[in-house]
C-alpha cells in the first residue's frame, strides 16, 4: 500500500511541474511583439557626470519636453519603424512621423536603432562664473544695479568670482544617432527595457579647472580671462523602460 502511494505522489509532482513550466516564446514571437504595438517611454534614468566629476542619476522623464511626452513609435516591418508626434506639437511645422530603421538580433537580446532622429534627449550642462558689474572699484566696491550696463573703470571691466559657479541644465534632442546592439531586457508583449550609451562631454570644475572666458569692456575692447571650466569626455548611460501606447 505504501509503495503505490509513493508512486502516485511522484506522478502528481511530475504533472504539476510540467503544467507550471512556462513556454519559451519563439524567435518570431519577439518580433511580432515589437510590430504589433505602438511604444512609448514609461520611465527611465540618465546617468551623467556633474561638474564635480561624480556620476549622478537623473530621472529621464524630467528632460523630455512636455510637447514630446505623448509621442510614440512603432516597428512597421522587419527592418523599418517610425516615430510619431502625439496630439501636442512642439511646432506647427512638426511632421506627422519620422522614419528610422532597426534590427533585432537573432537571439532577441539586442536591439539596434539607426538614424533615430529625436527619439532621445541629452542634457546640456552650462557652467559659468557669476559676473558682477561695478560702479566703483576704489576705495570701496559698489555694485551696479542696472542689469547689462558695463560702467566699470576700464582696467577692471567686470569682477568674476571664480569660486562661485552658475549651473544650468537644458534638454537637447539627439539627431540622427545610431544605437547599435543595445541590450533589450524584460521583454514581453507589453513592455521592454533598453540600455545604451552615448558619447558626451561635461564641464569639470574640480581643482579650479578653467579655460578661457571672453568679454568686452565698457569701451568695446575684447579681452579674456581663464575662468570657464575645462570640458571633459563623458559617457551618458540610458536605461529606459517602454510600454505599449
């Protein structure tokens, strides 16, 4: 009696395991998933260097202009796709769509996008010293309250404080880039994640790294000073989650 019970329980375990095992999608299934839906950005991060040389992780959605947040794209054929403007246009002249080409690797692990105009955005950092205009230099410093008027004595056109930096960020569309063999993960019929990198630059303010700052004095004479940060090579790292539109 015990022998038959053991055999019965073993068979039940085997049947349960067989029913629980998920079927692996075929290679064509992944391609069909891409072509059967329209895709939009759901979330993502952009990793870049700040002027202190340290990597910082930004919320990528914060750098997409409002007029582009309802945009989406689709994979029309096995090799071509199109980026579509949503109902909110950035300019009246914006086209209805912009075409691109793509390739999904045979093992469905890498996605390449070619000439993908305005699909992605970079972040531009501008670092400038604060510049103060003065009415008087000696015997005491008097700042000018009229913006844009250079009243400073000729020998001291402006006062530049090299240790105080004005940092500005701005979103910039990336035009006609090729993203080659970007790992595609979490791939389902309704979503996927794409990781890729782009070459970039960042302004280095560490250890008073400076370049040239050009200005014109009150009499229109050109001059320069070593106050701007040096531009270094950087790599932007994108991790973007897509979902069906």
